[in-house]
C-alpha cells in the first residue's frame, strides 16, 4: 500500500521569484550543455560537463551566481542520465531517442 501526502506551497513574493529563477536556470543550463555536447567534437562525460559549466557557463552568464550551485548540478546530473539511457538503448539495439531540449 502506498501513502501520499499533498502539500501546497504558498511562497511569498521573494521566494516565488527565487523559485522561478531556479527553474529557468535549470532549463537554461541543461539546454546549453546539451547544445555543447551534441556536437561531434565534444564527447560527453560528467567531468567535462562540470568543467564546461564552471569555466564557460558560470562565467558567461552572471545570473548563475544568484542561484545555488546544487540547482545547476541537478541539471548536469539530469543530462548525464539522459545520455546514459540513450547510450544504453543504442547498445541494446533499441530505438535510442537522443536527449531533447527542455521547454
């Protein structure tokens, strides 16, 4: 038997702005990393993704500094999982489905 609890969040204005920035940052980070590693000359690895984030994205976009690093780390981990499942399906000769950009 599964139990679930529904909790309604009622953030104040500042918290709502931070949550909106955090969601936008995750989407932007994921899409930028996917665009970078979709190119043939840039093979994906977790270390390369963290290096690209730290050396390029974090320096290029100043507003990344307003959000906790752990939020962007979740985007990197999500992309890592997407590539991992993609390559697993390729290896098993199933329909792979390359990772897609987030809206």
